[in-house]
C-alpha cells in the first residue's frame, strides 16, 4: 500500500481512539472500546476477506469510524470535514437511528440491510462477525448474558447479514461457520 494510504488509516485510528476516549466494551475485562472498530477493519483487510489484497481505504476508514456517530460526540459534519463525503456516507449507513427504541432499531437493521451500499454491507458483515466472535467466548461476551439472549443475538445477526453476505463470501464463510455450529462456550 502506498504511504498516503497508511497515513490516512493511522490518522483515522487516532481520530477514532480519541473519539471513543474512555469508553469500554461490555466484556468482563472491559477492553478499550477502540479494540472493536480496529478488529472490524482488520477482519476486512485480512487474507480471509474477499477484499484482500486490495481493500479500499474508504471501507477500512468507515470500519474504524463505524460506531463514532452512534456512540460518541462526533457528528456527521465532523466526519465530512475530516474524512470527506464517501467515508461519511458509509459510516451513516452503518449508524442506527437513536430516536428509535432498541427493539425498533433491531428491526430497522434487518429491514434496511438489503438497501445499503456494497461498502456499507462489507462493514456490517465484519461488525457482526466481530461481535459474534466476542459473544462465543465467556471472556469476550458481556457478563450476565443468558444462553437465550446469546441465541437471540445470533438469530438477529443472521437476519441482518443474510442480505449482505453476497458482497464478501470470505467473511460470509466465517459467519456461516459460526451460525452453522451454533455452539458457544457457556
Ligand atoms: P444488544 O443486545 O444490542 O448488545 C449487543 C451490542 O453491544 C453489540 O451489537 C455491540 O454493538 C455491543 N457490544 C459491546 N460489547 C460487546 C461484547 N463484549 N460482545 C458483544 N457485543 C458487544 O444490547 P442492548 O443493550 O442494546 O439490548 C437491547 C436488546 O437486547 C433488546 O432490544 C432485546 O432484544 C435484547 N435483550 C434480550 C434479553 C434476553 O434475555 N433475551 C435481555 C435484554 C435485552 P456495537 O458493535 O455497536 O458495539
Ligand atoms: Zn460495532
């Protein structure tokens, strides 16, 4: 990759790390929140991803930024100014409408997924893969989740990713493996 691409990615990681600040993931060891968006981007760049070996930098940037508008003080205008229209549009496509109830947001993700751009579908797939990987292990998942709640998350996640999987068969295969075995450490 050329030097300006690497520079853009590092600038994006720095921006997202500052934005997420002291936020933590919900698992017992409470890792820094930025761990998750970086994992999502790394899943899209990895050899198993169908974007390999030339993942578009805007998709990786959107992956790194995918939870900023939803979960931090960062606004659409901030993103547009710093990262431009393409990255901003992908991040917004991946952001829930916080005016909706949690239940309505879950349904909206299912209903809107088929209509998203291919770029946003890549990010959605890797986002779900990252969260499912966390949920599969007792150290990765939020403490106190019942087996029923984990299973419901798997079922919902599959409903979202079914309409996106065609854009990235490499990530799709990893999701299928998780959905097929359907087992997790308790
Ligand atoms: P979610 O079920 O949406 O929580 C999962 C989300 O938390 C993930 O999508 C992820 O989102 C984020 N997250 C943070 N840390 C982790 C981690 N370690 N592992 C996995 N995901 C992580 O929770 P809500 O609190 O929003 O709950 C709302 C919904 O949960 C309700 O609408 C209901 O459907 C369901 N529910 C079910 C219960 C049950 O017992 N069956 C009980 C309570 C709620 P991101 O990528 O954005 O960080
Ligand atoms: Zn996420």
